[in-house]
C-alpha cells in the first residue's frame, strides 16, 4: 500500500521530484556563479 503525503505524491514520487529539484538548483547555482564571475571580470565591483 502506498501512502500519499500532503502534496498528493507517494514516497517514491517525492524522492524522484526531490532529485530533479536538487539537479535544477545545482544547475541554477552554477549558472549564477559563472555569471557573477563574468560580470566581475568585465566590471569589478570592488578593487582588491
């Protein structure tokens, strides 16, 4: 018997969704870091 959570998903579906969510968050973080590095190389917002 598969239980459903308040989201309406069962445990296996929740784990699958979590995996996709974490991959998306990691990709978003990598893109943001690269964008910040490129912008800093173009126009640094502080000088060391």
